[in-house]
């Protein structure tokens, strides 16, 4: 019992409360470790934060002068994040399972609708027909071997082709004000 009352008692005579020590602390930057450390009378007091080369927090502690050791705030924060991450994962997993169950039930319902009693033979034939591709036969192509224009050595004319553009004399320059020929 005496140990309990001694540990929970107020500060001794001449001792400054821990809160005041943290308030009066001055921050120093540790260049090697990339940490901001608060010090009071050359002792670590208050919060110390460190970052890695990409700017992420990799060190976070709260220091208290004797008799307390201090507290690792980063571990506490990471534990809280892990709990939140686990809860989100469980929720997403439940939703995915429910969606999959719904999808499987819809597929089963479609199969039940397709299957009718006494029509197993027609089902087999229709399933084979579904997987066979339709035959590809060219339609609307007329092959005339005795075309007159081919016999003369000319290029065959198109049926719906526009009239040919008349050619001008090679010696005569075109006027810059003439309209452009159609495309």
C-alpha cells in the first residue's frame, strides 16, 4: 500500500511538473537521424518525431523525465491503423462473398429456367448449335470472266463512279481563280 501512495503522489519539493517540463522544452534537429527532439535541461522531454528519406514518419515517441520511461506513439498509431485495415478488409470480404452468392444464385436460376422436364434431347442439340459458328459464304459477288474492258487492256469502270475529270493542256497554266476540282 505504501508503494501505491508514494508512486501516485504529487511532485516532490523543488520538482517541476512534467507538463511544464514539456512546455519549456526546446526542439533540436538531429541531422543524421532526421529527427526533431525536444530537450529540457539536456534530457529528452516531450514528443520526438523522425522521418525517413521519403518524408514518412518512422520515429514517434513521447519522452518523460524520470520516473517514467516514455511512450512509443508510432507503435500505438500503427496498431490502430492495423485494426482499421483489418475491419475494412473483413467488410470488403463479406461484401465480395455476398455478391458471389448472389451471382451464383442468378446463374442457378437461369439454368433452372432453361431446363424443362422431358426436353433433354433438344437441350443437347441446342447447346451444340450454340458452339458451331455460322458458315461464311460470300453473297452478292458476280464473277464475269468475259469482261470487255479487260479484253481491251483498260481498267474496268465502276458502276456508280463519278464522271472523269477532264484534263487540260499541259502547256496551259491553271488560273489561280478557278474553283478546285471535286474530290
